[in-house]
C-alpha cells in the first residue's frame, strides 16, 4: 500500500503547499493554537496538519470538508515505547480520525543494527494503520544514526510495509539534510515517500529537500515557505 508516495512534480515550487505537513507538536499547544493551525492549513491548502494524539479529534473536526488531512505522531518523540503501546496509540489516533500516522522507530534497535526488531515494531503499527486505510510514515531520527544505520532503518521500514520514511522528530537535535534525504531516497526507491522534517524554515530549504528526493515536508514554518519568507521551525 503506497498511496501518496509518488515522485515530486517537475515544477515543485508551483505546488509547494501540497508537500507541507503544517506541524504543531509543542506540549503546551492549546486548543486555540490547534484551531489556528487548521485554519492556516485550510487557507494555504497544505497537505496535512501534524499534531499530538490528544488533538486529533479537534483537528479532524476543524478540517472537515477542507481537503487537508489530519496526521498524528506515535511513540513520539523518543521511540522508546514498547510496540504494544505504539499499536494502542496508533489505533486510538486512527479511530479519532487520523488519516496519517508518523511513528518513531526503536532508535536503540537501529543503532544495534537489529533489523528484525525494527521490522517487528514497524509492521505491528502498519497493520493497525493500514487496517483503517490510513498512511504510515516512519521517523528514523537521522541525527542519531550513522549512514549504515539510516540505511538499515529505511530497509526495515520498507520491509515492514511503511508508506513513507521520515528524517526527524525535530526534538532530538539536528534535522533534515539534503544528504540524508538523498540517501533515504536511494535506499527506499521510487515508490515509497520520503518526508524531510526538522529545521526547514525557508522556501529555498524546502526546494532543496524536494530536489534531493523528498515528497513531503514537515515544518512549522509552512506559511513562510509558501510565501517566500523565513520562519522558525519550532514544533
């Protein structure tokens, strides 16, 4: 299952808004903040809003009829939850209306080159998410991994049935780089989505990521990106 995991159009700048997951993951975010996020996403025709699970119902209701998707994070931001906890969280998010789920891998397993553990963790979540006809993106947290570990994590995500691989949470130091996006694209091939996230604040940076192979951009600076300004990518 690989919906939405298509290659970038040739004129990326013209449809840049459709790459953007408009993101607010700060723990102190209020209902008013989430409603404002949804209003902005609808006005600018972003692909989705990305929120913590507690706000999925609120976002889903606010976005009804707008064409903007609701995305929830799972196992966030450390990835250090037991698999059954991630599964429970993913099930709740999709039942609340999440069209997409961004899960964090077991980073320790990636650093130990334990591919089987990664596949088991991701595939259990994928089964739940796909059972609700939603999309699964897998956050590998590139800033904490070597290139070999990044490749292994991407291979595990593909084997486990993920629809996307994603660079970063934005909470563990570092963010997306063009080199990491290119490596991830090379590893997963043309049919899996690649989401670049973390530190993407300008139109130029977003286009750099798309040129490297990204098919989705996660950022809290979406408005600045599509209007040509500069923003602060603070999730």
